[in-house]
């Protein structure tokens, strides 16, 4: 996926269509309050989760592999006064080495599921383990319904909205197909600018379906003890209808 291109739209689109997901901030604030001051966030993006925590005084290393998303995070962070320390790292969450230990690691909004190969996921868990202090904590916010019916979908419009920053009407069309537990969305963005010119770009998003049992096995094999499983940001029980799959685990030893 080309996160660099999508970065231009990400925050605006999130605000427009992701009403439920916005409630994750409370979850991460409670997580940070309970588990420590020095945090690492993987797939931090433009700082949607990172910045409210920095504002509250937490020190955060924000890791992302998109230069553009980190550039936006930097711009958004400029207005913060008297917050915690923010460090940005451009790296692959499946293979990073920061030479420091953290109290806790945050993997928000399905970010782990952008790794579509199992070896990358287990490498990511190993990297998290190596960067946690003894008994440090990690939590993952995962989409439990990546493979929702049907397996393939011809192109259809998702939304059309006015983006004041871009001075354009943005219309998103999407289609998808599914291959080996990975859903591929082909998103087509049509930008109709106020000065009448038009532009189009395509974005390929992939997410891997990860089931509770396999996550628990991979985490246990990587040296973690599961401490909590929830189906929503307020700690709802996890079941087959849950909106989210929130797994919290502790580094053993
Ligand atoms: C769904 S966004 C989440 C952004 C932010 N955490 C939020 O909750 O709004 C996923 C982020 O993961 C990043 N990402 C995807 N694959 C990655 C990888 N292999 N290593 C590091 N970051 C990655 C993308 O650049 C993007 O910023």
C-alpha cells in the first residue's frame, strides 16, 4: 500500500467515516496510565493516537515506515507545549532495532494486520519482546472481521465529501478481492478541485485476517502471557459479533 500518497487524505477520511474507531483514544489513555510512561507505538501514522498521549505527558517513540505519515505527525506535533518527549522513527515494524527498552508497546487500529506474511508477524512480535523491559506490556487493536462477506466486490462508491484543506470534492470508490486470508481493497480516489481540474489516484490496502486463537498461540510462543481480551474499547466481552479484537499481553520474565 502506498501510505505516502494516502497520507494526504488519511486524517480527513478518518474523521469522516470512522466514528466507532475514534473511541480507541480512551482505551489507549487507560492503557498508558496503567502500564507506564515510556511507550513505543508501531504504525503510529500521522499521530492520531500518539499526539493525545504526548499531550498528556507520555514519552513516545512513534515508529512508521511511511515518511509522509511521519512528516504529518511532525507537523501536527509542533503545536504541543509542555507534553512528553516525542521521537519519530522510520522503520519496518517487522524488523527494527532501537537499542532501548519501553514500559509498553501500542499497536493501534489494525496496524499489525498490514503485515500479511506470518514470518513478518512473528518477527514483529519478537522485535516487540526485545524492546520491552521485563514484565513490560503490549496491546493490539485488531479488526476481527477482515473477511466479511462477500469475498469479492465490484467497484462501488463509499463516500463523497468536501475536503476544505485540499479544496476538492473527494469521492472514494472501492472494490475488493480476497486471497489466502488477505483482503485486498482497490480504492480509487477522484478529486474534483474547486478550480475545476480533476485528479485520480489509486490505493491498494491489504489487511490480513488474524483469529484470536492464532494470535494467542503466536504471542505465547513469542514469550508473552495474555492478560486481557476485549471486544470493544470499553472492555466489552469478545465474541463473534465484536467490532474489535483487543489483546493485551505481558512479557514473561
Ligand atoms: C491504519 S494506519 C494507523 C495509523 C494510526 N496508528 C491510527 O490509529 O490512526 C496504519 C499505519 O501503519 C503503517 N504501516 C503499515 N505497514 C507498516 C510496516 N511494515 N512498518 C511500519 N509501519 C507500517 C502505515 O504507514 C500507517 O501509518
